[in-house]
C-alpha cells in the first residue's frame, strides 16, 4: 500500500489510502499519476463540507440539512467517525 504497488486487482491500480493524506506535491512517486485526481476530489469534499456548514447547501425541500446518515464501505468505522467529527458543531 505504501509503495504504490497495484494491489487493487479489481481496478488494476494502486490503492490511494496513503495518497489521500499526502500534501499536494509530496505524494509517493508511485502514486504520481493519481495525484491530480486525489486532490480534485479532496477540493470537492472541502467545498461541499463548507457549503453544508455555512448553510449554502440545502436539501430537496430548500431547508438546511439537520440530519446526516453516513454509510461506510470497506468496513472502516473511521470514515464515519471522521465525517461526524468534521460536521458536528
């Protein structure tokens, strides 16, 4: 995972778990082809999170969202915990 070896056999690519935590421009050499994609997604997540927090993002009814349901994939509770921590006030 840390070396960039293609261990995701379903998609024939490296996994990007560690790449998500690397500062822009400091990604492991083996991941370089995925760096723009990783940081584009992180920027979209940041933009969405900010719009949700400041009330710009509305639900279908036009009201601010009051509840959030997170469905994690891969069996990791950490993603759910991170979303909760990021959005709670």
